[in-house]
């Protein structure tokens, strides 16, 4: 049994949102970001079964891929540290000009960093085959074990039955697959993609579902704000507004776009009257440190 110091699932709570645009529907936010200041949110859940498998087969090093701001990289470093595994992160984009806060944190948790060029990064299979002794985890934790771990997120929610829609941000779709697995037949799961035109997502999610979902899931591709790493002033403005209006801190890559998407879809009448929405705040706030200081009213 591994004990994970510093994680505080007891502080994960439900925050109701009071906003005029909700009309007569309701919106609750599952504050998974409160799990840990750095390893916040869904990455922890996605890693859980990979780590258990690595330990079970007696691996001593876990290796994975990610960018210089990756929530997955820092979460992997932390989780491996706690589990007594060595970790190696293959980082896209050559030697960074300076270490990002994400990479500093990952190194602080004992991760060894290997910088690889963007070209080499495209050929991950080759890198994996050069190091067969490592226990490999896909970029972003994509995979069925990741989805299995993510399916446990909804067990944090008291009164799950009352919700009509479960909404979350989507990168690889692993978390969404977990939410789909754990949702009830009367609930619709909606994912909001933070990438531009990532239309293979629907298939990638279906591939992670070992069973046909009892209700169809939906992915919106309309709220990427220019693409994965794009942080236009409108997005920063929206995050600032949500902080002032609801005391809700959102991240620049995932949760802000998804939350905006909920508001916009509400305005477009996508949700029937008196819907009861649950939004998963999947964390990722450490990524906001990539902004120049002072651009957001919280950190
Ligand atoms: C990684 C991440 C996601 C996306 O999770 P996937 O399982 O890759 O779809 C969503 N929100 C946050 C905050 C994340 O860090």
C-alpha cells in the first residue's frame, strides 16, 4: 500500500455557481483542483493504475512524454516519487532556453529530464523501443488504465444521481472516457476540446470504452480559443471575470475554455430548462505560471 503525502481529497468539494446566465438551470463545480497545489486534478487519477501496474511487475523506472508546461509531466514526477519509482520525462522541443516552472517542479520530485527535438518527438515509438526496460506511459496518460482511474473521479460526488449533464475539458479524452464509464444512463457527458479541430477524438474516446456507453457522449470543438496553447486577451479576460464573479480559479489551457463553453452553450439553448449540470474542474492551475506575472488576479 502506497501512501500519498500532501494529497488532500478531503478538500475536494462541490462549488455551486450562482449566475444569471444559468436561467433556471443549475451548475455545480467539482473542485478537483483542490487535490494538490501542483499535482491538481485529473492527472493523479489517470496515473493511479499505471503506477499500480508498474509496481506489480517490479519495474523500477517509469517513463513518459510531455511538453515543458505539461501537467502530466509534473503529476507523473510526483506520483512516481511517492510510489518509490524512478521517473524519466522525455520533453518535447530540445533543451529549453530556461527551465520552466513545470520542469523545475518535476525535477524537484526527482524526475530525470531528457530533451528531444520536435522531429524525434513525433517518432515516440522509436524512443520507446530504444528503452524497453522502462515502464512506459503514453503522453497525457492516454489509455484504458488512465480511463479506469479517471472513472473514480465521480465517486467524489455526493448525490451523483441528480445531475443531468456532466461536462469536462478534453485533451486526449482519457478523463472523459472515465467519466462516461462512471456516468448513469440518464446523464449526458459533454467534453469540450481545448485543441483546434482534433476530430480523431471521438474515435480515440470510443476506443477507450470497453462497453458501449448507455447514453451518447458529445464533444464540442468550438471553444479552443485559437488552439491548444493559445491565450488570447478574451480568454484571460474571461478567467479574470470568473474569478471576480464566482471565486473560481480556472486554468488557461483546459478549464477556462470548457467553462466558457458551458456559458455559451447555455445561451444557445443547448441545455433543456431546469438542467442540473456538473462541471469537473480538472485542475491544471500550475500551467498558469507560464503567463507573465500579474496577468491574472490569482495564482
Ligand atoms: C490533462 C488535462 C485535461 C485533459 O485530460 P484528458 O484526459 O487528456 O482529456 C483536462 N483538464 C486539465 C486541467 C488537464 O490538466
